[in-house]
C-alpha cells in the first residue's frame, strides 16, 4: 500500500478536500435519495388509504394487504384473485428462467472454448440482442406467432396442420389450448408467454454463466478424457459440479427479473392468466387508479423476490459447504 | 461428433435472430400493414420514421436526449463511488455501491412505481429531467461495475513508482489512473446508453404520458396493430446496439468486461 491509495485523497472531486472530507457523506446522501427513497415510498404508500372516487391519503392500514390475500370484501366474501396472479407470476418466471439457463449452459460452454476474437464477436451479438427493448422482441414474436401470418400460416400452407390432424395429434394440441378447430394457434397461450420470456432473458443467461465457464480449467476435462471418460461423463462429473452455484445464482437473478415482465404477458397471456406485474400497472396507472393497492402489490412482489433470493443463498451456501 | 457443437451454436444464433429478422423484413412493406414476407418493398417507412412524421421524430429525439443525459449522469455518479470503493474499501463505500446497484437488480416495475411517486412529490413528474435522472439511477450499476473492473486492472507498481518519484495524488490520478480506466469508463457509458435507449417500463411511469420515447410510442401503438414504421424503429435500435457494442469490443476488452478468465487467451 502506498500513500496514493489513502482514503483522504478525494481526487475525483473538483474542490480540494478539507481535513475531514464531507464528500463520502454527500455521495451516500445522493445515492440513498435516488436509489432507496423510491422503494421506501412504495413501502410507505402501501399502507395508505384509498378515498372512493378520489386519490388516496397517508394512513396506516393493512386493508391493501388484506385485499391481496383474501379480497376487499372479506369476511363476507373471499377471493383469491390476486394470489392467483402472483401464482402466474411465479409460474411463468420459474419455467422461463430455468428453460433459459438450461439451454444457455451448453451454448456458453461451447462459446468459451472458442478463440478470444470469436468470443468477442459472439458477445457483441448477444449484448445487442440482450439490450433490444422488450417491446421489439414481443413485436417480433407476435408477428411470428399470430394467426394470420407466421407459424400458423406456415403450418397450414405446408400441410403440417393436415398431417397433425391425420395423425391425431391435433386433438392433443387442442386440449393444450394450442389449436383452434381449424388450425394451430399460439396466441394467446402459456407456451407463447413462457417462450417469449425465456427468449427475453436467454442472452442474460449466457452473460451470467460466461465468467464461471470461462474460468473452468480445460486441463481437468482433458485429464478426464484421457482417462477414458466420454463427453457426457465429463459434462456430468467435471463441468456440471463446478458450475452448480453460478447455475443456481443465474436462475435466481433471471427469475427476479422476470417477475416484473410486463409487455410479454399483456400480449401473449390470456386475461385470466395475467400476473401481479400487470395488476400493479392497472392499479397505479391503468383504469383502477388505486395507488396504495398497487404499492402493496409491488411490496409483495419484492418480498417474494427477496424470499427466493434468501433461500437460493441458503441453498448455494449449503452446497458450497458440502463441496 | 465434432459437428454437434457448431450446429448447436448455429441453431442458437438462428433462434436468437429470428424475431429480429422478421421485424426487419417487415419494415420494407410499401403499404401500412405489416406483412411477412414484405409486399411492395420500399424505403418509404424509413423516411417517415426519421424525417416526416413528427410523432416518431419527436420520440426519437426524446430517446436520444434521455439516453445520452442519463448515461453521462450515471458515469459522473459512478466514478466517485467506484474510486472510493477501490481506494478505501470501507464498509460505508461497499454499502453505497450495493445500494446504488439495487434498482438494476430488482424488478424494474417496482422501481418504476416508486419513481412515479417520488417525482409526483418532488413535482418533476412528466419532465424530461426526471426521466434522465431516473434512468441514471436505474443504470448506475453498469458504469459502477465497469469502472471498478478498470480500477482493479491498474498495476499497483505504477502507483508505487509515481509515489516514489514524488507525484501528488492529483498528478497520479491525472496521469495514471484516469488514462488507464478511460476505456472502462467509456464502456460503462455505452452500456448505460444502449440500455436506457431501450428501456420501457420505468420511463412509462416517470413520463406520465407528457412525452414519449420511441419504446413508449411503440407500446402505445401496440393496441392499434403494428405498422412498418415501428419495424424501422426496431432496425434503428438493433443497429445502434450492434455499432456501440462493436466499438466497445474494438477499443475495449469485451471478454474481460464480461468476466472472462485472464490467463487464457
């Protein structure tokens, strides 16, 4: 350590610092103000009271939370509508994040074995697709999956629909809600929702797995190969155990991100299977205009995310202790 | 068995680009309806998006202002935090860095709702400045990470040498630290820029329908069905992303920024 690294060197600030620098506290204040206060406001307003036909007022009531779990009219009437929406949020997010990580794993592994320049080219492509707005991605899939163009039309024109009908699989598709009497249909369906969400986070999954897989020592796999292990055995016994924790970590991060997915669900999921994110939007900006209830739902969504992150942390540390 | 790897990667690339290709091709439609494959191909929609339709040119202008403004602000905020974290490693600096990364790590819809309340109280709801500051807070984590990686890559021997030769902190900062971290600062700036350009949900709550960015405009038009002009927007956005990340890869070390192992080349 040298003098250049000492703390009382507020070099990035324009003014020379006094003896006891104030800028760390200033910086802390700014960050708390910008990044923490909005979350605190959500929490505070979630206890607020909605005035009929008007806005809302500060209060300390649990009515918004009660409404979420058992409905506003409890105990005369019980409704689990909002819990159901949370269930759909969880369900879509879990399936889509697991799907993305599982399919991204072999891809990332193959990518890290390429030359440095080739890796950089792939990363450019992945980052570009990662940053592409959700609205564009939904638009693309919407065109691909809509009934008048895209895949259903392709099925019809190529005779695939007739073939499916002939083999009898068409009825199975209808049972799954993936076909109308005439042709296959993907909108609206759970499959389309999950597919689009999974697509949305797939490049994220690669980027998250990339550091761990690129640090994987290739000599380990080579040693296993020389001792006669097949590629699958190597993958199962050498590669998978060493990336187990990044795998769980990435899945959790993507899951938390997908809990808030909005556009894909509005476009691809049927109204009965809409999620908490949509309910939040409806309450805060949409037709219902009930900011405290929207805030309460946002808090519950955050708590759900925190719960999963907490247990994920437990799981990984337990796995780490065993390893 | 050697062919399985490349084939799998090729399929992944195909799947990844499929919706993008479909949208891009639809931009060439001559009429107002989206067809794929395009009918009566023309570049008329490009003129509409960039020149003649004020709805789109205004939206594009707002997107550009917010993206550049928020990325610059995010870098300005991230620099002192990253430097503080690197130079002192104190508990407070770690806490501040973690708090600053929080908006990016949590579901954006929650932060968006919070910011909506936040600006309603401060009276800035629906102003461009509120949009810029909101995005700066949301994407602060990105320059924070890249600048931290840059600071860690500085060879401490250089700093020792400078100190022995009598350089003051300010001189060391100007002649060693700043130049060596410049590519990382630029990368952080561009990451924030591109993500802000494409961000939608936070902007939705903060803009309060007073103005719209391109992504907001597209979302608003979703209900009326797609028009080929929207596809032009998609092409523009993907092109900007590709250019920016190519530049980062060309002048910076993209694999290192993404956390690749340094010992293998």
